[in-house]
């Protein structure tokens, strides 16, 4: 029984009268929400799709894990740091990754 002493069959009938349709999406393996800072990954989640007045909303239930985005460093930044610090390109790239793309900080680290 649901709260308010309404049985599931009555609830389903009421939802149908209101134009609501809820269905479970079966066999969901994973869900990924991509953001500029990284990805939220739901490995095993329950997903419901609710359609009401022509609009479909999705509800995700589960435990997410966050995977930070890898920093994309432009090639010209790498070559500039390598030239300024007088180091190989590989070292310049490592320094830029460590400083999250901060050119000045990467050059200062390599100059020490």
C-alpha cells in the first residue's frame, strides 16, 4: 500500500486520468553526465521515465562517482613553455599538466 491508503492500481488509474505515464527503463548498464569539470558516472542505476503533458522527465536513482576531466593543453602552450624553460617538449607538457595549464607556473617550476 502507498501512503494515504491508496493501492497501486488506484494510483495508476489516477495518474492515467491526469495524463501521467511512468515507466521503468530496464537493463540500464551505466549513465554518464558530462560537464566541463568532469563526468558523473552511475554504474548501476534505476531509471524512470515520466511523461506528463507531452514532456518526458527522467529520474536517476543510484550512487554516482565523479571522474575529473583531463586538461587539454594546446600544442603551442607546450612548445612555448619548452622554449622558455629550455627543456624538452615532454617535460614541458608534464609541467603544464601538473599546473593545470598555468603557463607561468609551469615555466617557474621548470626553471628551478
